[in-house]
C-alpha cells in the first residue's frame, strides 16, 4: 500500500507529495511545528490525511512536552491546537482531528490523570485514527462499488486516493473496490490546475496499482461527456454542509454541472468526519485562497504577463442538487440530504447531532 504517512518512534514520516510523481522522498516531522509546516506546505494534503496528520501533530506535541504540571501542559495544548488549526481553513477534517485528541486530553486532564498516562493515551488514539481512516475508506468502497458502471469510464477530479487518506482513498477507494469486484473501469483524471493533484498524484497512484488512467486537461471533460465517453463522476470532499452542499477542489462544481447536463451520475465519497453539521449550507464554508504564483507560473516558468490580476481559490462548492449520492463509511446518502445526513449522523455518532 502507498505509505502516505506513518507514525514512527522518531516522529511522523510523510511521503512528500510536492515532489511526486518524479521523486518518492519522505519528510520526518519530529515536533508539532514541523507537522503544522508539512500540512501548510502541502507535503501532505487531502482532507482525511490532514485530519489524521493534525491528530498526530497534537499527539506528538503532547508526547514531546517537557511540562511537569497539568496546568502547564494544558496551556501548551492550546498553543499546539491553535498552530495546527491555522494551517489550512477548508477541510473540516483538520479541526475534527484536533478536536478528537483535545477532547481526549481534556477528559483525562479533568480526572487528574498522570502526564505519562495522558501521553500514552493520546499517542494510541492518534495511531488508532490512522487505522480507522483506512477501514473507513474500505467501507466506502464496499458501499459505493455497485454504483459504478460494470464497464466504462469514470471521471475524477483532484486526488481523493490513498495519497489523500491514510490509504486506499475515498473516491479512488470506491473505484478500487469496484475493480476488485470485477468491474472493468478506466479512469479519466482531470489534471486539476493549478496544483495538478490529478495529473501528478491521481495518475501516479492509479498507475502504481495498474488501473488504466488517462489524464485530461480540466477543460476537456465537457466534450468527452457529450461524446458519451464518461459513464460516472466520483470525487472526494473537504467539507460537506448539513444540507449536502459540498466543498471540494476548485473545478469540481464545473464538472458537477456538466454531469447533470449530460445525465451522468455525480458521486461524492467522504467519511463522516468530513460532514460539518455546524455549517448549514455551502456559502458558509471558508474557502482557502492560495498564492498567485501557483497560477502565474508553471514549473518555474512565468505564464502570464506582469500586471495580470489573478484569482486562486483552492476549493469551490457544489450545491447538493447536483450530487446523485454521497458515499460514506456508514452507507450511501441520498437527497434530501438535510434529512439523510441528520439520520446517519444520529445513528453513527449521536454526540454530533447534539450540537
Ligand atoms: O488542496 P488539497 O490537495 O488538499 O485538496 C484535496 C481535495 O480537494 C480532495 O478532493 C479532498 O480533500 C478529498 S480527499 C479524500
């Protein structure tokens, strides 16, 4: 399996995704500040992967702390949480990952648990979250595989694969599961300008697994849909609002509208940790704005004239009406999403619906 990230006795080891597909190198983060930098610099990226990375970041921060009192450690935990929370704004999994460890810490600290026991509990929890993420991806695959065509071409946008999770992937996990069940699927991977997650990462990891993959420029999908060459679309998500509106990589919305026009099913695959019940609808989702240089330059070469104004939103929101189904580890959600999401959250995580 592709080792996106890994807890080691020496720190958290990350496959450097900024170097793919040309170099397979690793970055070892030995403290929480380095984990925060790895997330901010997109050495690790993809919502579930950054959620678990953030959990490991706070766990490593607590584990390496030299605080001798719970009061001092609690102050450090606040600083560590803030540092990690400020790395990227859109994927709600980041905040979920921080909260999972911080809530555990707060509960143990309230009971005056000895510091060494707290350290071991938070590290175990972060490592468990890694295993649970892979298990959730496998479950999404099991629930979603039957939705994909028995034979045909599936379009995906960005990278929602093993590289965006702890392994197997969400959208690409569903594709993997369908192929494991005998479907004959070719993948069209949108290149995903400007950061090229599709061209660099999706193509790399699918070819690694011998899954036939064709890279498209982002403006080609419409023409191919019109020619009947795409049978389904499947993408991941960075944050799903309570009404089903879904933030994902910039360009997802365009693909969803095109799919609807051509009568092609458009699926979102994401774990429950990507659903944000505190966000009523998509307009409330914070969208990360990234540096202009990602648009002005390609491979170190300037592509636009000096003085051209630049837009670089990293994500867009696809309104729920374009989404045929949302595949989660607990099953497949259908419209009306405000009801199906509440029902599933209540059954899977009652404490979530209590907010
Ligand atoms: O900016 P990125 O590369 O972190 O954006 C990633 C995406 O938009 C993915 O599609 C999303 O996080 C789902 S990953 C399973």
